[in-house]
């Protein structure tokens, strides 16, 4: 239920997946989300990536390669900025990883990136007695402070993607 509330709260952000609707079956909720072409994980590991043995001054392929990475980075940072700025202390995703970043476009040209899967997301606490320290998320993407069981915050969301 919290995931539905968060997606409703973020519906004005173009870099957070849009909740189209949901339905409930007994105690289970099923979300209907905006459709995307593939995840960042698929794009990184399955799309044909150019090889740059030698770079020419006006290398169009290198320019496009850089543009795609810039667009994805810009969109992810924009989505995180909106999340981290909402509410009194912001919202932490806590499981941000390439499979949870969806891309619109083709393997040759990404047009938009959005954050998805807010199942572990929580409001950030700005008080010493309510700081986050639970080991939540996918281990291979966790920030060191989370693995160590230390207090963590918004910077840990950045580690999930670029650590």
C-alpha cells in the first residue's frame, strides 16, 4: 500500500514510473505501471556496445554513446532529487539498481529513464532515535554503510547505481 501512495505522490515527476492503476485480490495488490521497453540492466549487459580502440576527433558513435549515458544519468538523478526532496525529510528508495531503472527507446537510442520498484522505499528520518540502519536492498548494490549495519541516508541511494 505504501508503494501506491508513494507513486501517487510522485506522479508529477517524469522520471518516476507512472502508476496507471491497481487492483486488490484479497490481501494482495497488483500495480499497473507505465510500459517501458527495457531496464538499464538489459541495456548495459545485452545491448551492443561500441568498441573504442581509437577515437577520432569527430567520432559520431562516441558522441552518441556519451549522450545516452548523460541522458540516463540526468533522468536518474532527477528522479532521486524529487524523491529526496519530498516530505519533511525526503524519501529513500533503498533498492535502486539497474533492473529498477526502466528505459524508453531502443538499444540504439534511449529517450527516457525512470525509477521503479518502490517496495523498500521509506521516509527518511532526520532524528537520532529514528535513523535507518536495517540491511534492506540487494546486497551486490548496497552501500558499505548499509552492509556494515551503520546509519545511512540519501547518499546510499546514489551508491546503489554508481557505487
